[in-house]
């Protein structure tokens, strides 16, 4: 097909930061404006964490759009084409050297994504934070995070059969109304099943309890607002469905592993915007 093959550490866009450690390459990229990238593939498998902006991807037979705070995993050598949204985009790329590639098994070998602020996203954010720390790098910490990310996309215990149709309706309702005070009675009425059965089936297929799932969505919503310095944390907490800022701080620390203020400082940095541009 003639598409470019980008070697380790090479991406389209302006490189803001790059660091290599523990047989991984960690690159922060900036696209300042809308752009359709040439069709290409990567020499190394990688995780792509979208921190700011939007982008679309034509990958295999699928075309998908990704909002901020999404993370994807893509194996090496698979051609794809990306389109950066109108506001530009900022990415954190995590490339895996040969030491880690033997751990990519099962469905992960075809690629996967997390667009709802799940565990994979927060592991990626932890790596983003760790690799930006000044001074001596914490190799054990980085190795542990990489191992956890690969474990989270690896084969899991097979679920028999298909999820019930009502589960999709419940999921849609939660994702559309997570910011308000949903009740289990409402959700079970939507599903047409007993609340206990709903809770058991939801955890079986989603991996989280309903309350945990809602909290992750609320935290992710607040994270999107933190990219802008214009909105205060109390305002973001209320808009995302938290009872008050104390509740927000407590849940955010549990989900993200850091305070909201620390997260905002990490994602809202805008200095050092100029870097060497790849093709």
C-alpha cells in the first residue's frame, strides 16, 4: 500500500517531550490545528492517550471518533489513518520494546480502547505523571505500571453467552445522565429486572459495580473541564454530579490516585509548546 512505517519514538506532530526507560519510549505530542495525517503504521506496539482535543481514526474496517481522555492500544505494523479535530490535539504515546511484546496476547493483539475513564486510562495517566517527574526515574514504578497496563488488556476469564439486551439500555441511561442523582430503582425499571439481578449482571459484564461505573464517568467528565483554567474545581464538581467539593476530592483521589489539583497541573501545562516536527 506504500504507507510509511514510523520507527520507535517517531510520530507525526510536534514532539514536546520524549523519554526512554524500561524498554519503553514515552512521547508527548502536540497538533496545534486540524490535520489529516498520511496513512501509516508503527514499528512498535503502543498505547495512545488523548489528553486534549479530538481525533478520528480509520483502523482496519472501522472508523471511530475519540473524545479527550480516551486511550487506545494498537499492535505494531497495522496501517491506519488519523484525523486531528478542529481544535488540534495533544497525545501521550507509550511504545513497547521487545521486552514487553511477548505479553500481548488474546484479543489485545487486534487492538483495544478505553473511552470511559476506566482502569486502563488511569494507568496511562499514572505513567504520564511518572515519566514527567524531574530527576532520577522510578524504574520499578514504571515497570509496574507497564505490566499492569498489559495485564488489563490481556485475556480475561471468558463470559459465556451474550449480555442481555437490557444491559445496553441501562448503560446508555447511565452515560447520558451520570451527572444527576440516579437511583437503582430507576435503572432496574429501565431494564425491567429486579435491582439485585441488575447489580449482579452489570458487574459480571462491565467489571465494575454500578456505583463505581458512575463515579468513573463523573471523574472523567471533571477531567475534561480541567484542561481549561477558566472553571473552578467546585464548579466542575457540581457540574459532574458530585454532592460537594469534599465528595469530589475523595472520589477523585480514589479513582485517579492523585488530587484534582495535581491532575489539573499535569494536564493544563502549555509551556514548551514548540518541538521538532516529524514529517
